[in-house]
């Protein structure tokens, strides 16, 4: 029996390109903008990840496939302690897969709905951590445009991580964004003014406004102003420009919120440099915060998954094409294709529609493997270190030879001097 188990063939090629077979599906945990999310374990390394999968046909129907490609392209270029980082992308006949860091602490919206009370000290740390992430995004010319509690995940220790780059955009130097993008209650005044053609556009200060709204909401259990999706742009703008901050708490936090929620983007606190210089954060060790050495006061429960359990039921019962049955389903479909291969047909299979659509636009959903990139980088670093050490050794030997030559020349000169003195 033991011999049989050891001889069992692996269900995946450990040395091949990463694909669906490399992962063990554990359970569904949520929904993304255009797909669903589940917990997976990579079979060879045993590492845990979150895997988002998006049905190709559905993405085409919702006109979302270009957004998916844009999000993946942005995430490939990013890596930061307070972001949800991308690890792998791949696809099969039905779905596109995006594998990212697994954050088991749940999102801030979930904890607010559980009536979790967030202290000023805790929110103060969140502002610093998110501020560090926003500064990193700005340095990489990335505008997130949808900072809100739903898009801020906690890890097991309680540190925050920004997720969902679905409507993020690249913003080169000296350029402005102009589209009406975001979630209304968290959108900055200049976004609405741009849509009303009252200003030319907006830039990175909008993400800091959203951070101010999130911070206020965490502290007070409600947003600073009641903006609803059905409200017109004019109504929203009128509400914002007639808004007065009402916050009863530490004066330092009140002033920090006031600066984050400044109507004029040029006067708004909207950079890490300004954040560090705010008196309320004078005692915040940003270097230690970046290294996650400052521990949050709120640590999510480890007794249960911090998400809505109905997602698992939906995947198992309601979903017409559940992920855990994908392998059998695709095998059955491929078998049918083989049986009908003798029939002549010019019809294009529905499953290939997404790739054909992308091909017509000169685009494709390409594979990505951060693990492989890190391995290559590690090997390059080793080679660089060896070359540098070799150069130093050669330089050292050269210096030794020079010193020896000087010493020899000096000794010769001294001997000649003594000989001349004797004669």
C-alpha cells in the first residue's frame, strides 16, 4: 500500500508553467469586481494564496476584459508591504486567474459590520501604513481611485493592505485624470468638478481625500457626509462644499482629518512628507512602521475566517460552474471536442471568444510568475555579489603589490644612502 502511494503520479508538472493544476482549492471567500475569490494552496511549496478567477464570457458581456488586463499590468509592476501583491496569472478555456497575497484578517468593511470599535491609536497607525502605500503608488505614477473600507484588507497581525486596482490608472508626470471613477461617498470634490467641467482634471490628492473619509468612518462608525449613489453630481458638490467637520476627540486627530478632507487639493495633506510633518504624527516611527515592527492594537480573530460564510455556500450550491469541479468539467468538454473532431465546422467555440476578442485588439492575457522573477533576481544578486567581491580582491591584491613596491623601493633607497654614507 505504501509503495502504491509513493509511486502515485503527481497531478501537475512542478517544473512547468504554473496553471490551475498547481493549486489545491480550499474554499470560496468572496467576490471581486468581476470575479470570485477563493483560498488556495500551491501544491509544491504548500504556500497559501488568494485566487481570483474571472469567467471570460462574463467579462466580455460586462465589457470588463480590458479593465482586467489593465489591473494585471499595473499589479505586475508593484510590490509593497501594505499592498496586496500579485504572484501568478494564467488562464484556461473558461477563466482568467489572478493569484495574490492571502490576507486572512478580512476587510475593514466586514469588521465595521461586526461593530468593531477602532481606537484613535489604531486608526493613526492605519493612516501611516496607507500613507506609505499611497506614497509608493505615487512614486510609481499609479492613481488607485477607489480607496474605501472594502478595498483595505487586514493580515493576521492586523496590518492594512490596499487591494483592487480595477479602476486604477497610470498617471505620468504633469498629467491629469478626467474620468468619473470611484465610489461616490469616497470620491474627492475635484472628481465631481471635473465631471461637471468646472476644472481640468485631478491627480493623486484624491486618494488622500478617500483616506480621510475612511479614517473618519472607522472612528465614528459613519461617513462625514451622507452621499448616496442616487444623488446627482450637483447635489453631491453642494453637500461637499457646505460641509463642516464635526469630530469630537483628540485635537491632533481632528486636525489631521481636517487636512485630509480639505476641499482644495492644493491645500490638502496629500503626500508622505506632509504626513510625517504633521504634529499628531511626530512620534510615529515611519521606518519601523514600514518594516511592520509597530503592532496594531486590533488583531483579527484567528478562530474563524473574517468573511461572509455565504460565499462558500454560493460556490458549492448556487454556482452553475463551481471551481472545485472545473477539472472534470473541462476533461468532459475536451472529450466531446475529440469525439466531434472529424466533423467539419467553421464555427468558433464560445470558450475561445475572449482570446479572439483580445487578439483583435492586439492584446492578450499573458502568464506571470513572481516566484520565478524573484528566483532570477536572487541569482543575479548572487552573481553581482561574487563579481563585486572578486573585483575588491583584485583591487586589494593590486594595492598590496603597490605597497610592496613602495616598501622595496624605500628599502633600496635607504640601503643606497647608507652605502654612500660609508664610502
